[in-house]
C-alpha cells in the first residue's frame, strides 16, 4: 500500500502532536512528583542555637560567647554617621596627595562633552516624538467602531 504525498505531512503532524503530548505528560508528572516530595530547605527549619541559651558546644555550656569590651550594636552609635560622612566627602573632594589639592575646573573639552551629551539626548527625544506619534487608544477604538458600522450599513444597502 503506497501513500500519497499529501498523506505524509498528516502522519508527520500526528507524530509531532503525539510527541508534544508525551512531553507535556512527562513534564506534568515530574512537577507533581516534585511537589509531592515536599523537599524544602528553608532557613526557619535548619538547626540553630538560640543566643545565650544552654548548649553542649562550648565547655561552659553557653550558646554564644560574650561580646568584647567596647562593642556597640549596629545602628546605636549616632555620632558615627556624621563622622563617616565627613570622611567620605573629604576623601572624594580632595586627593590624598597634598600637592594635588586644587578645586576641579572643567576644561573646554569637558564642557563640550557634557553639552554634546545633552544635545544628543534631545535629538533622540525629538526623533522619537517625530516618528512614534502618540495615538489615543480610545480614539482608535471609536474609529474602528464607526468603520464597522459603516461597513454593516453598506452591506444592508447592497442586499
């Protein structure tokens, strides 16, 4: 029994459809089995010690070591923020070498690059506005409704 050329694509599409169905079935079975196993590695389920509770780990049966002298909890020292600000701003403002402690003044090329960047940005914005006009979706929908109504009206007059 020979097959016509028109029958071969139908058989191929049926085989391809069967492969897709089997693949989908395998994926869904894998997902169901993975979800059914219940394997979870959450942080709240891991073994841990509560701070300052009894523990067998250390010889004195404590869960943690005592804090070193002079330790300040994070966020408790308010004066530290101003000190960090002063250190960071002055280190960015001046170089570490006293011979190069001078205020920055931009050169001609620095100013040219800055203005050129701004000009290029506005050029791209104007090109975008020119070639991608803003169209209200409400107006487009209204025009489509009117066009469909006109087509229906024309068909009624022809009949």
